[in-house]
């Protein structure tokens, strides 16, 4: 039997701070004893991060719970608010909007998906939007919020939520968490990366002041620079810009105005889309666009004209390329965050992919011996996550009826990955949706976006079609009324935050 202890990893080095670096440091410090593993994070105050208002998905709750973080304390420290979903404006057609809510939509009956009953009632003349049968969407529309009810018979058990946070404050909060648990922070810039000649593994980092920092295992959290992954180890990048042609963003924060909405807004523009993320003291805004179809000056004008409050500074441009590395774990280094890949934040998956990169590593924690089997499994699992998120984001662009600009004409008619085409064809034909390999986005998400952007199936479920419209409508009306009445009794989002002790 192999002596695992003698081959144990003793020194882990994280290069880069921001959300990626400090999420990695916090998770490792929570699960590893500082007596047995030293965790060092290198960052430079001179190197900025892509810190904007950050929207999340419900999986962030699990990450914080793993760290033992108090939710109210976390929200106060990050100027955070609750998020029940995303409102998509002008994506299917100009003048239309829908909410992609968290949680279920309606209640499945007799083992058949709820949306099949809604489609049948629609044929019978029901004009009620699908989102009116989602507890999260109904609460969001009324600007209400409450925590889920543990009683499965309560309509509030269908509540599911995430957060809007200030990403810079989140990194700061996690830094404090990690340092209390023994993580050592090193200020400075990495000047050179030295490899071991025999294995090609990273041996040590040479700092700009001459210091040498050795490690057994390294995390590349250097953002788009990908200092270790690309510049040192030469891992190729797979470009997905054919399917996701946006390559630029203009970002600016603005003053908080009006009620504190418990949802993100994503408004489609002529060559991209604009986000609105409400935190407690300000609103995060950004305009993502394709430089092939729009110049920077016009993009800035659209961003600024679309603000609903006074800007807090000048717009900042971020350039990017959509795609991911061919491998995320190479030699003794894992790429986390932007160094691993970039998918635009249309469905708020950035922090989720960081979270998964960390948790997959922990579940496959290696030894100094290294193992192609372990490394290959990690890459297989993580690339699957990227591909599945990629397909769901492409769905928003290709399922559109917009023909008002060259950009949308391109998106509507472009070729798409076979994995996505199969899903769209199946839904278009019979409204069927299946979840493969524990993918992030479940059936309600695919249904919300597909039907929200007018992808109406050619045929309904034959079993449901045999039911009378009156019978189905009675069940739908009961659900809608129960959700509407439950939302009326909830506190406003702002009032809940204050009562919860989450206001900073």
C-alpha cells in the first residue's frame, strides 16, 4: 500500500486575488488544517480586478454554508440584496419581457410537467403568463421577499433565491475569513515562473523583489492574463465567439434609486444587452456588446442613456473573448475564474464556475505523486460544466424573433452546437425537456427561457390534451391565486433586509 502521508501536499500557492483567489483560499482554509497544509495567496494592490456588481445563483448559498458563514452578516459585509430571478426585456421581441425565476414553475401533476398543462390552457384561451405560476416571479413582481418555508405543503416552500453583491467587498470579506484560518497573503507581482525540468511541473515563483515562493500545487487566479495556465504552461484556449459574439463591456455604477428590486434586469440592446444589478447602496450597470456590430462610443451612449440614476464615475471598458481552456488542470496547476474561461454573465454563472472548480478539486484532492486519472476526471467534469452553461446562454440568443439589426440577424440564424440543437428541436417538436448529467440549469430554467422567448412547441402532451380546458384551468387558477395571496402577505424586499439584520 502506498504511503499517502509521505506524498501529501504541504504547500498550496494561489496566484491572484479577487473573487476567484479569495473564494479558493477561503474554501481551502475551511477544509484543510493549517498545521498540515500551508496556503499562500499572492496578489498585488497594483493589479486591478474585474470588480463590478455581481449577481449569483442559488448554489452560492451552499458555498457560504460550507464555510459556515452567517447569511445576514455576509449580506451586510457585501452590501448584498436578495435575488429571485432575472427579468429579460426585449429578448424574444422588442416590447416583450419575461422573468426567468429560481425554483419551480407551477406544480407538476400526475407525473407530467406543469408547462404542458399551461400550454393546453393557452390553447383554451388562457392569457396568463407562465411566470404568474412561479412563487419567485410573483414575489419579484410585487417587490416582496421572504425565506422559503420548510413545510413542503406551503406555497412558500417553492421560494428559492440567490444574491446581488459587491464583488470587491465579497473578496475583502473572504480575505478576512481566510487569513483568520491561517492563509498567508503575499503582496507583490510574480516576475517569473520556474518549472521543474524533469516533470514540467511548476517549481517556484520568482517575485519582482527577488523572493522565491515554492509550492507543491498552484492555482491560477490571475484573470484574463492566465499567467500560469497560458503564459507558462501554454494551455490553448477554445474560442466560442462564433456562438457568443459579444466581446466587450462598458461598466459603471450608479446611485441607488427607487425600491430595492429583488431581481436582476437584462435588457437586450441593438448589438448585445445591458444589465442592472441592485445592491444596498448602489446599482451595478453594464453593457455587453459585439465590437463587430457596434463601436465603443455608441456602446457607452446606450449604457449611459439606459441608466435610471446618476452615474458614480466614468464607464470602464472590459474586453474579453468567450471560451475556455482545453484543460483546466494541467501539471500541478488549476485555472480558476477568468484564467479558466469566460462566459458572459447573462445567467450569473461566474461565481458558480469558480465554486465548482474549487469543490471538484477538493473532491479529487491529489498527492504529490500526481495522477493522470484524477487530473483527467477533473477536466472532464469541469469542461462539462462550461459546455452546459455555454449552451444555455446561447439559447437566449438563438431563440429570438428580433430582426432589427445585423447582430440579431446573425444570432437568430447562426449554427449552434449539436448538444443545444438537439434540446431545441425536442422542445420545439413536443415541449419535452430532459436534464442531462446533473447539469446546472434544470427543466424549469429551460422552459422559462424557451417559452418566454416564444418557442412554442408544435404539439402538446397527448395525455394532457385529453383533459377538458375547464378542468385544467381550475387547477391553474388555484395555483395562481395561492401564490398571489402569499406574495401580498410578504414584507417588501427592503423591509425584510432591515428585519433580517442584513442592512449595512
